C-alpha cells in the first residue's frame, strides 16, 4: 500500500454512497486497482468503511457550504487534499488551494484540467501546491501559502491526514493554520481518539496496514485525544461529533448499532479566536 492509494480508496468510498457523501464527482477517480483493495479492506477490516467515509465527507460538505454561503465565498485551503472534490459542488465564488505530495498534486491537476476542458467538471478557481508536511518547516509552509490566499474568509480542512503524521509535524501544521487564519475563520479536522486503539476493528486496520506496507511510504498511526484538539493555540472548539452519531442523521438505514464495532473517527470544527 502506498500513501496515494489511501486517497483513491477514500474517494471511491464516497462514490459508493453519493447520496450520503454529496460528492457527485468522486466516481471520476474510480479504477480497478482501487476496487480490488477496497474489496479486501471491507472484508478483512470493516464492512462499514465506505459509508463512514461518505458520512465524514457529508459533515464537512455541510459545514463548508454553510460557511461559504454565509460569507458570500472565501477560500478553502485543503491540507492533504487527495482526490477530494468539494469545490465543484460549491458555488464559484469559492477559491480552493489544494495541498498534497507532489505525485498526487500533479496527477490531480492534470486530470481536473482535462475534465474541466471536456465539460465533465465545472470551472473553478483552484491553485495547486506540492508540499510534503514532513519535509518543510512551519515558516516555509506559511511563506508558500500566504500569497495564495486572495479571498477571505478561509476554511482550512485537514481530513484523513493526521493519522499518517507524527505529533511534531501535527504541531507544526497547527502552528501554520494559526499563522494563516484570521479571527472567525474555521478549521475542520478529523482524528481517531486514543480509546479507539483498544477496539478489535482498529487492531484489524493496523494489521492491514502493517501487512500491506510499502517501505518507501510513511504509515504512522497517530491518534489524538480530545484534550489536544480543545487546546490548539489560537482556536476554540465550535463543534465536535463522530461518525457514529452522524450515521443516525445521514445514514439511518445502515443501523450501525455499536460505536465500538466501527472505525469511528471524530470530527472537529475549530474557530480562530
Ligand atoms: C486518506 S487520504 C485523504 C485525502 C482527502 N483529504 C480525503 O479525505 O479524501 C490522505 C492524504 O494525505 C496526504 N498526505 C499524507 N502524508 C502527507 C505529507 N507528509 N505531506 C503531504 N500530504 C500528505 C496523502 O498524500 C493523501 O492524499
């Protein structure tokens, strides 16, 4: 498993439940290699992964759509953006800055430019920048991103990424966010709480990554306690919830009975003070 494959996997999950995820463009990234990996994950880790990732996308879609609607546009700064497609569902007064590793960013730009040309995607104002969070200091990242922000307010998203980073890099990124944002801007983040580590399903996930690891890619498995997110310098918690709770709203038919049976991620919306 390579780190870019995780981006294909989550975008394919979203395409399985478009009515839940609200990502009607996710299927553009589907491919047979990813389908084969997903069949294995749903069988050997958890059958609920596709619906949970669709719920996660829906949560951030709703939050960002409301934020940009209220503010008549702004900038989405997507850290570890993978193949997420939010901007195409927002109105075109929203600009997007896509940040990920070089391979993903150049592949995404090439494909998205092509689909805009063929009319499969609507035109949007998108800037792409390749950054490896493990290889740059906070000051370097701020210098790269600051000039790209031309439309206020900003919504920073870090979705499905913190799991792969260590604590030092996580601290670096939260310091970057604090330097880039202004009062009342929002930050969306996802993490596994440490409690999840004790569940059999999480152990199966780690086993899956360990048995399919690629030596050239970093597969850390960070969890962050609620106390970390509630004490981020420069921010206050505006909202937090988890996929189990949201499943009752967005996917009631799925009847997920016990949060310990699923890979339950916790979502935070932080507001810059
Ligand atoms: C599971 S995917 C999530 C993608 C997207 N945020 C989503 O939810 O669809 C994780 C993403 O984090 C990116 N990522 C992981 N480590 C990174 C690093 N050190 N620097 C930049 N991007 C990184 C990967 O390349 C990948 O696109």
